[in-house]
C-alpha cells in the first residue's frame, strides 16, 4: 500500500510538471506572437512632416490610413513658421531622418531640399504620367493641388471696378497705407517675391519692393493674418493665396480677390509638393503614401476641402470651375527656388 501511495504521488508531481511546462510553452508562444505583432505594427507606419494646414491635411491622411492600414504619424508646422520650420528640421536630421515624407504647401523649399541631396527618387505607378511641369526631372518631388497668388480686397471699402488687378497697380498712391502682405521669410510669399526677380530681373524687382514700402505696405505674420486684417478693417488690400480668401469668405467676411498678375502676364500658381526623404526609415510605407497623394483621391479631397486647391493630375467637374486658377503664368520653379535666398534678403532690407 505505501508503494502505491508513492507511485500515486509521483504521478501527481509529474502531471504538475507537465502542466507547468505546457503553460510555459503557451506563454512563450504568446510572447513571440505579441512581439511579431508589435514589430509589424511598428513597421506599418509612416512619419509625415506636413506644412499644409492641419484641418485640410488630416482628413486626407486619415483616409490613407483607413485604406491601407498604415499608421500615419504627422507633424505639422505653425502659421508663423509655415514650411520653413519643417525644412530646418529636415536639414538638422539629415544624418538620421526621423520622417519619411515631406508634404509641403509650397514648392520652392522642396526644390532646395532636393538640390541639397535630402530627397529620394520616387518612381511609382503615377510618377511617369505626372505632368512634366510639376515634377522633378530626377523624380525627387512632385507638385499637386494648386493655389494661386491673389490680391485680396475689402468689398465694403473697395469697389470691384477699382480693385487693383496687378502688382504694378499697388504702386499707385491711392493705395498708400492701405496694404498688407505676409513676411517674405515665411510660406508662399517668399516664393512669390522670388518669382518677381525671375520675371522682372533683379533691378526692377528691387525697385518694386522699395516702391511698395514707400507706398506704405505693411508686413505681417502670414497670409491668413493679411486677409484677416482686410476683413476687420485694418487694411483694404492684401497679397495672399486663394485658400486664405476662401477661408474668410466661408466665415462671412466681405472680401474678394483678383489674380495677382504682373508684368502684363498671369498669376503665380503654387503647388503642394510631396517627396520622400533620403534615408526614410519606412521607405515602403512612404512610397504607398506618395502613390496615394498622386494617384489616389488626395487631389479630389483637396479640391473639395475648404482650401479648394486646383488639381494637377485629375480633371475637375464643371461645378468646380469656380476654383480654377485663372491665367496661370508659365514659370520655371527651379529658377525661382534658386533666386529665393537673394530675393528674401533684398525684401528684408527693402520692406523693413
């Protein structure tokens, strides 16, 4: 009898050992599975530096995440440092990029990043068919969704038939002390001013800047601030972008706009740009986002957004013709980008 008791106890011990071993195996399997899932979740993400207005870009990035399952981590810039702040961050991180994609609300700083060797080539499905005027010859950046440079004005204080219709009109003494523009060190205004240097030549562009200062042009933080000052009666006329006027009109402000023609020609159309950063930590996910921005619904969503950016790669319906960029001037964006630094320096000296 004692022997049977010992055998019984031994069997119980072995059974407990087997159960413990089985539990340990289960824990190990779950740990390995969880680790794989964790690594998979980490791999399936894309980091975006974005200078497009956050309320405009977020729904588009959310739709990309919904369609692909790729998690989007977005960092946005402020109105005060629009684009410039993110460009400086990209430069600072060049040796070890933290971001995968740069989605900018303008083109000129993107071109400069390409010239500095900080952007990678993208040759996805939509790349080869993209309009040549809006893509880098080496495939390092692509332009999409246009905004136009405009002269905004108050419809309470300026009649449509007397509103300025070109840059040279703003030199008329009738507008003395009644005008504002964004700081050329920020956002699209710097690119616009640089395009004057390409269009007119350095001497004439410098004369125009000095004449604007003499005529009382005030420099403010950004394009939206310039339009807001017109809407609130602090100015009558401003230089800005189409999307900022649309925003004020949507809020019921009495503002309208004319294309900012110059030198007897049309207005500057400024595209968004998308580019993959050289050394991007998630290159496959970055390529998927690029394809979504170019070949997916991104341009349709940008046109339907409050910014009403005009599409480059996709046709728009007749009900949306009101948002077309009228009289876009042909411009060599690369030449304008090359003129940017000198133009900003001259503007800084002339306007302040």
